C-alpha cells in the first residue's frame, strides 16, 4: 500500500517469509544470514525486505545485521544497477501486458454477453509471464515454437487476449468469441 519503505520479516528459516513477501507488488525480499549479504541485498540489488531465520542465526548477528542494514540505500552506481533496472523494465512490461489481457477479457465478455470471467482473470498473470517473458513463439512458424497446453478450457479468454495483445490475432476477432463458426470457441480447439 506504499505505507512503508522497508520491512524485516522473521520466521524459522526466513525462506517462507521471503517467498510470501515477494508475491506483493513492490516487495523485493531476500533471506540473509550474514551482514555482508544483508548489505549487498540493498546496496547492489535494491532489496527492501530483510528476511531472517530465527532458527538459523543468533540474536547478536540478527541485531547487527539490522543495525547495519537500516541506514543503507540502493547504490545506483553499483555493478548490478543495470540488471536491477532491466528487471524493473521486464516487471513493468509484464504488468502492462497482464492489464491489457484483463481488459480484453472483460471487453469480450461485455461485448458477447458470455464467458467465464473468474477463470480467465485468474490465469492472466501466469499467461502474461509465459508469453511475455518465457515462451519462444513465432506466429509465422507454428511448428518450431513453444506451445501452451491450456487444459482448463474455461480460461481460454486469457489465451485469446494474450494472442491479441501480442499481435498473433487481430483484436477485432475477439468479437466473434463463442459465435457459430468462430476460430475462438468457449473452449480452445487446436484445429482452428
């Protein structure tokens, strides 16, 4: 919510807290069990949540880590600054792609009066990451590309929205969703 600039989370190992915190937009959590790692986490990597394991480090080490970590700020001249900036750009691009896919899902359902909004919206982030950052695909070469098998047919609007946003299909074709003879039925069909 933007109310805090930093956080310190503690659990048995620190791992669970870091994994949970990193699901929150703007949270960049790392598990640190030594002073050097805690310093580098913020100075080099712009981390903002220090996670520690109470069962892993002693109280004196934890206190010293926090004491040294709190006054530090990201060093934009660090050797990792370009990597951090690149990751932030990827993150922003994927958020933008996911937003546009969501918009396409809602617009398609509103236009056609049907569709499974919950399932489609729930799959948006993962489809945006897959198509926006991980999968290799070329619409002109359908045989030599990564393929996504969407086993939950009710989420097909997510796939169609991603295809429209990435220029694989014409966005206007979404208006034919689930209509007789469409290439975009209510459940995906690989033969169309």
